[in-house]
């Protein structure tokens, strides 16, 4: 089993949530450790995909009153409200101070067998994590499936504004309705995958039904979490180590919020500040 | 250009080195056919402006496919002197000619090229074969 840091966070502001995910992505690359995080949002928040234009949010009037953040991952915009959000930070190579001999650890056997590590195919992680959501929903009596090939146009301008109105291979569908989707950010050192499981319809995204509307019942996360963690552990061969953010980490993330995720330059224009000071310490 | 005449990074960029009439080394850089096949369904690309300084192993651009944003890495140190902006309008067809019309940037090389970090075509093919298993 590979050791995986586990964070289960209380509701927080959008900029904080995005900064934590970015911090953990770099942390995974630097430490060679995995991290799984579950989190929620203080209030309904719109997150734009990395390349989306800020002015395109005008296409979705119901969410215009929501604060907006920009993700470092791709895909369409998400109205985060009655959902659980996860992020998974995966190292793509061992820390440079790790001796080569240690690469025979069980974690890297997983790497060779299932495509983890530096050459991990991006689609593989979507399908594994989303596969656990299908299993999770089956446990609660909801029949979901993984979206296969889609005929949707590839031109970015032709794609719907909202992620949950798009269909991509690997999305989790209940009938024709998308209930979970994820996006990724990748560099040489690490991969960040984060995604949302829609628990119920949001007042600020009324066109998107959630599991409550589909299944006619609530899905309290306390019940969901235990099953989901068990499925993720089994599929990814991970063992959980609950480890909250340290004061040092929180201070660095605070700075990242101020320097990037709360800044109009980033959210509106996608102008990136120089960040090496946050990640090289 | 034939891929056999190119050098490759471990991160799947290709580079073609030429010397211009004033003796400067120009590196033409693109994405390998193998990477394009793996990426599939490209929807966005961001390339640097002319004049941007880049470092070998450092990111010079970004690309999005299937909701995944990845960095593009420069094989050389230098300054961007030309950008193939037309590529952004034909991302769905970039794999049709990855080593020709769909180059990404031309970089005026600063200093010597560290060839020890680059792979020959045969070495790159071997890496791709390993990644495919």
C-alpha cells in the first residue's frame, strides 16, 4: 500500500480552496507523497476552468451573484454549492533525494502495473476515481455509469460554459445526467486531479439536478465518506494518514490566496504571479 | 521534417536545430506525434510572446486536452523569435503534421545546447515503447 495523506476540510472560501489544491499539487511533487482531500464551500461559488474567459460567466445568469475563482485545471465552469469536492495530488516522480534502490517499494509496483508514476495516462486516473464513484453510488442503490466516447465538438468555443453540461469520456452519468466530473493539472513533478460530486440541485444552477433529485433521497457525506474511502483505497492501493495542514502550510497558503487566488489579475485575466517563493521553501 | 532528423525531450517535445546566415542557432520546437496521440482532443494552447526568454527544462507554454492542463517544456535556453499562432486555430488537426506545419515556436539559442538532456529518434522511440506498456 502507498501512504496517502488525507485531509477532510470544513467549508471554506473559494480562493482558499483553490490555493490549498495548488499547494498540495506542489507538495506532492516535492515530497513524493500522495494526498487526498475532501472539501466544501462556504457559499455557492463559481469556478472557471483554467482557460475560460471571465466574461463568459455572463452566459450563466443564475450564478452571477456568486463569487468567482479560477482553477488551475482545465474544463468548464462549476457552480460549487450542494456538492462534495475532492482533490487528489499525485507525485509523478520520486523526490530527488530518494535512492534508486527504494523504487522497488510496493507503491511503485502499483506504478508499473497500473500506469501511475511519471508516465501515468491522464485518462486512467479519471476512470479509476470515477469508477469508485460508480461503485459508491451502486452501494446506495443508484445505477451510474462511466461516459464513453462522445460526439461533442472539440472546438472550445462550441463547448457549453458549465462543466456539468459537457460530456467527456470518464464522466459519471446516471442515465443522461452527469453527477460527477473531474479535471487535471499536470507538470513534470505531479498531477492534481480535482472534481465534484453533485449531491443536490443548487438554486444558482437550477438546470443541474443532483443525486437528491435523481434518487429521491439525501446522501449525507458522513455515510458516503466511509464507503468512498474504502473503494479508493482498494482501487489505488492507498492507506490513509490523516494529517491536517500545519501552521506553516496554512501561512504559505494564506500568502498564495493573497498573491494569486484572490487577485482579479488571476481570476479575471489569468495573469500568473511569480510563485517560486511559495513552493521552493 | 522527418522525425528521424529531430531530437526529443523526455517530456515529448521535439527540437530541430539549424544555423541561420548570421551564425545563430535556431531551435524549432513542437510536440511529438506520440504525445499528440496520447493527449487527444486538444482544446486550448497558450504559446509565449516573441521576445520571451525561456530556459531548458522550463515551461514555455500550456496545453489543455480532456480537461487536463499540462506544461510544454523548452529543450533549450534562449529567446522566442517566432510563434506559430496559426496552430491555435487548428488544434483538432495538429496531429496531421506535427513535424512540419504545426511547429510551435522558434527559439534563438543562448549558449550551447545541452544534448545530454535530449534523445535521438531511436532513444525516443524506445522511451515511447516503454511508456506504452
